[in-house]
C-alpha cells in the first residue's frame, strides 16, 4: 500500500500514543517491580514491561488504522532483527520507540518520550514525538513544516535557533559510543562550546533543538527508531544535519554519526570545532539495511 500521511493522520497517531501512555506507561511510572525491568544488549540498555506493553498496543492500533503497513518496533526488533530489512522496500513502514529514555523512566525521572516515524521506501515522510507527562506532541510532515500540537488542539510552529558563533553554541552531545581516539579528541574540544549536556532521552533533545532552545545535537549510535522522527522534525523546523562525513542521513543507515545545527554554516563551524577538521571521520554508512 502507498498513501500520503496528513495532519489528521498524525493527530490519530497522537491519540494512539496518548492511549498507550495512559494504559501501559503512566500507571507503571515510579511503580515498577524489580522483575518488570530487564537488560538487553547491556546492563545500561533496559527494557520494561511498560515498553513491551505500549509497543504491542501502538502496533495493534497502527495496524488497524493503516492496513498493510510494516510495523518495526524497537522491542519487536530485539526479538526479530530481520524486521529492519523490511524498511527499505516498504511502501509504508512505521518505526516505533514506545519509551525513549527508558533509563530515566526506570529511575522515576519524568523525562522520557514516545516516538513514531512513517517511512516510504526508506525515506522519512512523517514523525511525531509525544510527551506522556505534558500530553503534547512535536510533529512534522515532509515538506509541510514542524509544529507543536497541544492536547487541546492548539498548535505552535517550530523553528530551530538562530545561527551563532561556535563559542556561543550549546547543545546535547552524546560521545559515549565514539571509538577511540576520536572520543578523546571530541571530548577535549567540548570546552570550546558555550555549554553541553546529555538528557539520556533523544526524544526531548530533538524537541528542544527543533524548538530553538539549543543549537547542536551530536549522536554516534544510530538506531532508526531513535532518530528518524527527530531528524525530520529538525529538518522541517529549518535545521541542517548530516553524518560526520557530510553525507545525508537515511534511517537505513546504522553508522556514520549525526551532527545537527541551525544551518549549513553552523554545521561546518561546529564540525571544525569538535573534530578539528572538515575531513571525513568515519566510513560512509551506505545503505546498510
């Protein structure tokens, strides 16, 4: 099947996320028994009963709303990694992150989000990042801009920050998965920025960057459900992004890093500051899916 998503479609998806939050996520928040939390690839990579329950509900509702769509959830892909191979050929596929910021959720910190991206043949066409605590969403449609959608239906246009010199830039920067010696080099250059932080929640980092509250985003670990919706949100809010080697992002790419800035000039300035060069730094990710 192939269809173009509309703003009304995104509102319906927002309602699905809100329902999953009310049924599966919020009742368990600060109420998780020990056996409801498990490690996946590492002790820091957590999954909970809330993640799994929310993903099942979201997937079931999306399947009913969009018959024939391919559903690629983070937790389902843990069990069946081959699901990712369906992304590049699907007329309509949904990437689902039921709880982004699971470590914050487990710790009782109200800083987590829910993300869904709609893709056509591996290209991101729509994205939504929902905040279960404030019950609002950041939304984007390819070619139609990015906006906040509040629970009462009111909207606000999203725009990235105005460009500033590199020494005045701030942002959210995650260097933990960089290979050495690149990690040491980048960490040593961070002091040249105005400030940097890391929320352990890409959902809120993307929302803040697309709304103009920070200048830079920096990621190395690239799973599609973590970045596809936020990438489109930032782009439609007027921002510029690319892999560390300057090549464009696609959700089929699993490597190559991502750097976000308000515009191309800011991107190159930040790149020079962080890496000390405009030369390619990591292999081009290619069409890895």
